[in-house]
C-alpha cells in the first residue's frame, strides 16, 4: 500500500511523504541560516540548494531590523546621556558598541581577516586547506584600525535638518525619520546587501563551508538587482531634502561600484569566495555608504 500524507493523499513510491510542517520548518531553517551569515552564530543545519537560494532574500530585511535597533538605541542613549547628562558622544558610542559586539562584529572581523588570507593561486597545499593557524599581528592591527574607523564614522554622522521636510515627510512619521537617524537605518541595510552581492559573484573556494557552497551554486543577478532597486529608492528618498534625491542615487551607484570591485578583486586573488569574503564585502558596502553619505551631506542639506 502506498504511503499517504497527513491529508490522506497517496504518494508515489520513492517520493518523500509531504508534511504540513515542512513549510514552517523550511522558513525557520532559512531564517537561522541567513542570520548565521551576519551574526556570530554557529553553522546552520543542512539546507537544500533551493532553501540556500531563498535565504538570501532575508539579508536585506535583517539589515533593516538591525538599522531600526541602532536608531532606537541611539534615541534612548540620547535621552539618557545627551539630554540629561550632556554627554553628546555617548549615543554614537552606544551604537558602535552594539555594532562591534553583535550586529556588525562578524563583518568587521572578516574585513580584518581577509588581509591575511593566503593567495589561493600561489599558496601551498597546506595553506589552502588550513589557512593561517592563528590570528597574527596583521589581523590584530587591522581589527583595531577598523574598529577605530567605524567609531569615527558613527561619531561623524552629520545632524542634517532637524525637522521633516514638508507635509509629505511629516505624513510618513517614523518611516521618514529625522536626518541623523537615516544613515543609522541605511548603513546596515547596505552592509547586508553587500553580502548578497558577494554571494552572487564567482565560485566557492575549495575549502568553503557547506552553506557558502550551496549559496554560490544558486547565484542570481536578478535577486541582487531586485534588492538594489528598493534600497536605492529608499536612499534617494532619505536624501530628498529640497528635491536633492539624485544625491541618493549617486551614493547608491558609488556603493555598488566599490562593493563590486572589492568582491571581484578578492575573489580573483583567492580563486573563489568563502564565508570570510562574503562578510568582508558586507563591511566594505556599509563603510562605503557612510563615507559617501558624509562626503555629500553638506550638499544635501545646504540651503
């Protein structure tokens, strides 16, 4: 007698028995796997190639959640330290601590480690298998420099205008926050989009982890461009003070170019991508956005 699923429907021999719980389990597995790319979590369970492709859709929403957490933390720290005690740097330091300790720590560490990864085209067989035995002086120095750079970027975010620009901005309320909170929201989004871009370029290295292999086996340029469009639109809207939305498009194109060049260069040097290069590309995308935004903020909010 042929097996039947929970609804009583017969299933042909040799085929898996459908389970009504599969959809929920698949969603939770994809969420756990996507979070492992950008959070300090252990390796996820086994995934099918289709699940590995679908989890990439969760990266940009995860970036939005992180950005909301940064904005809320900054607001709370400003109310506590800025308004009450007059410590104006503490809100930015609070965001930096959360970023380094949890939300952006793996991207930061990967950006430091990528400097000491062996060149896969010239490394010995032992290096190709194991890589550096322990973090060296170069990694430690790079990590300290990048941490200081990230702190300087958070502190240097310009205040911009302090009110919603016009009736349409006021009608959006918290969806169109004051100028200072916009880079806090957008930087994590661009950083996780950078991981998505790197996951759609090149091939996996010989010693890449199983999740990276599955992701790179299901590349989709349409997915990258599909998420690039709304993130660019949001960036342009948030830079739209006085009708200056083209500056947001310039920032988005600049982030795309810098992230793409970095990812291709690292992939070519190492003969492929792995989890470290994916995360390092995310750090580059996030930093590129902050640098370009600060460089153009004087023009965006002048006059």
